[in-house]
């Protein structure tokens, strides 16, 4: 940028960011005949994936073709077995590209109390009945909080967040959640409203929130599965509160022990 500024004889217009668009764009590399063959094959096997279609194409036409070319033809002509579902997925993917999630790797974690809370959900199955235990653990000092709910929704997660803030009676700087639906909409709006910055764990990467995973495991194996499961949420939460007092104030935490 400095060189551009000098070469333009210090013209301030030269300081503007240049376009990052590539000079040579990818071109449509499929011939009309290949395209017609792929369309015919796809219509014959609407439920086959691109890898299976590749095998059939090469077998029938004695010609190699890439899965990407098959995928591009399918997209171009919208040759989907369930078009409505495919369009919903495409919209969701486009929305995700526009609203990139702030991943937890971007945050420099500090060993400061209330700096970062990790939130998670435990799902309990009892026959046809489901119960949901939302959990939160402080990254630095490891105190945990949990509460059972009958349903899983963003309104429930919002209620949990308000209770957590009331309990610690201190501003929370950052929260980390996974990508589940209960941590969307009302929960997202509330976290923005109260000034909490939100970070996301990567998909299928439990190592991104080990403190929450460890807290959940302790709750399940040291208390819940030890005869303390109760489907009545009010009664369960009273008993859970007693265990949380023991967990937070009496139980030694290995990660905090000084040896």
C-alpha cells in the first residue's frame, strides 16, 4: 500500500483496498454432451449420490469424469429427489456463509473468574419421556451450575442464562456453546442484550469445551446415575441444588489442586 501511495504521487485514492476477486475465474468445463449424459443418468437414478453416479457414468460411457462435474450439473438443473429439502439446506448453508460464527479458537482464554462460561446440554431418555439438563461451568475456577427442564428451546436456554447471571451476581464476559438449537434465537438475543460475547465450539469437537464435558460427566456418574434421577423437574432441581453446593464448595477439583 505504501508503494502504491508513492507511485501515485501521494494520491489518497490509491490507499483504498483493491479488489480481491481472482483474475482467472473457474470456467464451466463440462461439454454439452457430458451435461446431457449426466442429466439423463441422474433422472434415472434420482436417489444415487454423485460417487455412485460417477461409477455408472464411466461404466456406460467409457469416459472418466469427476464427482465435482456431476455435482455442478445437479446443482445447475436442480436435479434433487426432494427439491424442497435441498432448497432449505442451500438456504441454510448460504446463511451460514453470510453469518460466520465466532469460533472459540479466536478467544485467548484467561484464567480469570467469570471471564468465560462453557454451556452444554445433557439429554435424559426414560422410555418415551425426555428431560434436558442445561449445564454451565466457569473456565477458570470450575464452579458449575445446572438445571433440568421439560423441553429444549431457546426460551429455556434464555431462562437458564438469566438464572446463571443472577446466581453469580457478576457480569459474564464470554460464553461458549455448541451449535444446538436451544442456544439460538431468544438465547442469542438475550446474550447480546446483556453484553455477553458468544463463541461457538466446532462441530463434533468435544475437546473444545473439556471443562463442560468433565462437569457433565461428574454430574452424571457421581450423582445422577447413583439413584438420583427424578422426572419431576421441581423436585429434581431442589435435589440438584444440594449436590451443586457439595460440588462447588466441598468436592476437590483435580485441575485446581496444587501438588
